[in-house]
C-alpha cells in the first residue's frame, strides 16, 4: 500500500507506534517504506495524487499480458528492457489506482525463490 501523506515525519511516527520498522527510503526526500511482518506500507509526501495499491516483484511483461488476457486495460506501461522489469498502472471499478512495478533486483530474487521451490 502506498499512502499519500501530508507530513512524512508525523506519519512515520504514527506507523512506528503501530510496530512498523523503516526498511527503505529517505525521509529527507519525503518517502519511506515501513514493514511489519510481511506487510509493507509506503509513505509518500508530495509524490502521489491519491493512495495506491502497489504490487512488486512480478515479471511486468507477464503481468501486463495477464491483465490484457483478462479483459483489463493497463495504462502507463513501461518496460525497462526485455527482462520483465518495468511498471504499469490499472484502475479498479471505483477509480482506485493499482501500480505494478519490478526492479531487476526484485525480479532476480523472485526467480531465485521460484527455483528453490522446485
């Protein structure tokens, strides 16, 4: 979940009190990612027009093809290269944005994890 926050310091303090720990980001640049167990919440001051659901780590090429095969229309699709990294957007029926993105590091970690399961 990516939250559009008004005050990064105040939001950071609030989520820390809920038991979240900082795992990424830079509060001086108005963004943080906090984690509690396996749940992550991104705090973004001045970056997002509204709260956004974020899915990370999947092969974006496959994600986009799957969305299209299901009759959905992803937009702002950007493939970084032919490796499956990149990002895409989708809106649910109520207009809530859903953001899919993957870095090369995440994609490599996902592929390694999948090989271990086999």
